[in-house]
């Protein structure tokens, strides 16, 4: 992995977890702790994070969102493969919800031009589906978040509450076995909670890097999800735990993923430790 790529991944991890230790980064990237300390020193000088005793902390506001233009360049092969698989679970005549994630936007691109009703808070999804005349699109309206090009707030939540759909396709920032689904933005988390409660079946679209993470705002417990669509790099223990809790897991095959990217962030530490969902 190139130094610039490692620096980018370090910043992403710090912002996702809010704080992280040097020893963890050393394990994740298979470099010495001294190398990580030099990385953190440089990133701090560039104003991308703040060093702390034994690690680093995020300088982002807790409820800030990463700009859409930045999210759309992160884990692209995984997101596109997940979106393509998710589109296969949509049938003629379905009424579905798509959130404002980049994966949902990729999914909108994959949806066939068949009779569907799509409810969304994403301007990007609306624009993509406007090209498909057989799909009826309903936008929530509400408060515009310019960084994610999406609507949130009481008006958006009220709009969602007026409908009942067959399926909701949701993504999030963190997937944790005890603390459930979470998002970096509180308003997005509240809206996604409403989306999940208005659907017969909930599909979680999350690449493997999101497992074991906790973001600022909780959405709902993981057992509110019916199907998880992820990539084949998901930790086998995580997959087993999901299935033991009656959550179907669909994994996608990635093509030509560089070996340097094929590293899993550990979900738990320690041996013989069994994961359990919080009920």
C-alpha cells in the first residue's frame, strides 16, 4: 500500500471511530508503530486529525457528514457489487425505500426500468431514476443537507411515516453487534430509523469495513434487519453470528481487488469470544 493511500485510510478510520490507538493502526496496516506515529504527526500538521496519548482523535464535528463527492470514491468496488446484488432483490411492482447513501445511488443506477414506486430522501437517487419513466419516484422533501445532497428533518420524517413499503434498502456508517446500526449524522439516523419501521423487509447494504464500527447516532438494533448484503471480506465470525440470529447474509464477489486492500479490520479482540446481538 502506498503511503498516500495509507494516510487516507488512517483519516477515514479516525473519523469513523472518533479515536483509535497507534497499536491498532499498526496491526491493521502491518507497519511498525513508529511508522504510524510519523504518519499521525504528518496528518496532524495537515490539519486532518489530532494526535492524542497513544493514538489519534477525529477533529470532525460528531454529527458532521462526509461530503458526497468524497464518499463516492471510498470502497467503490464493494459498494457497486453490493448495489448490483441489492437490485436483484427488487421485483416488478415493488414499493421500496432508498436512503441517501452512495450505495443507494449505485443501486438506483442498477434498477431496471420496470413498474416500481421508489421513496427516497436523496437528490442523487431522484435524478438517476428520473431517466427511467416506468419508475414512480416520491421525494420526501425537508431540510436540505448540502454535503450529502439529501433531505432530513421533521418534514422528511413525516413524509416517510405516510407510507408503507415492501422493502427498505439502507446503509449506515457503523454496524456493531451490541449497539446496532449507527450513522455519523443524527438527522440521517432518525430518518433511517423511520425508513426501517415503515418497511416489511429491511435490507442493510454495508461493506465489510463497516462491521465493528460505532458512529455518533444510533439508528436501530441489528436484529431489525432482515437481510445483510455485503462483500466476501466480511469476517466469518460476523457472518455466522448474523445467520445464527436469523439474519440472511448475501455476499458479493469482488473482481480485481488489490491484495493490499483485502485486509479486514478486526471486529473483536481476544480468542474464543462469542458475539451476541443486543436485543
